[in-house]
C-alpha cells in the first residue's frame, strides 16, 4: 500500500470540500462596517462611567484645579511683607555731583524699594562718588 504524501491529501481535500464563492464586494464591506459599528458601540459601553465614578472624577478634577489656582497665587503674588521685614528705607536726600538735567525718584510701597533715575548726564566732567542720605 502506498503512503499518501501531502500533495495527495491536499488534492483530495480540494475535491471533497470546495471553497465557497466569495461574496460581492458591496456585501462584504456592508458586513464589515456593521461589525465595526458594533465593536465601537461595545467599546463605548465599556468606557462609560457610572454616576458615582463621574462624580468622583469631577470632584477630583475640581479639587486639583482649585489647588493649582491657590498654588499659582502664592507663587505669582508673594506677600511683600515676607520679603522685607521692618520699615522701608527712605531716601531723604540725594546729591549728584555730575552735571545733569534732572532726577526722578520712584518709591514702591508694595516691594518697599526705591529707584533713582538721573537724566542728561554730561560726560565732560569727572564723576565724583554720589552720597545718599
């Protein structure tokens, strides 16, 4: 008796079990789209939050947003009292010993500082150290 090889087995299977005719392209794509829609609906159903889960997520999000808001206020708007302790230093008099047109002094109450602008300095004279009293 002859032992059947794989080619004989394949040939016999093809004759006994013929492959079905493929469906028309329109039917194939209609069925594929219907299955895709069902899969998307199933995913959405699984991803849907319950009412309690939604409340927990909303509460956690609101708490995190509030925390970030308060944190940003403390970083962006520090208290001026924390930076400088005691009364603000004040400039009582200013002596500029170089030829100039004008002096502008700005005192900031918020950060307790003073800015002095000297305009129109003449470069032909030798500078002498200024004194602030």
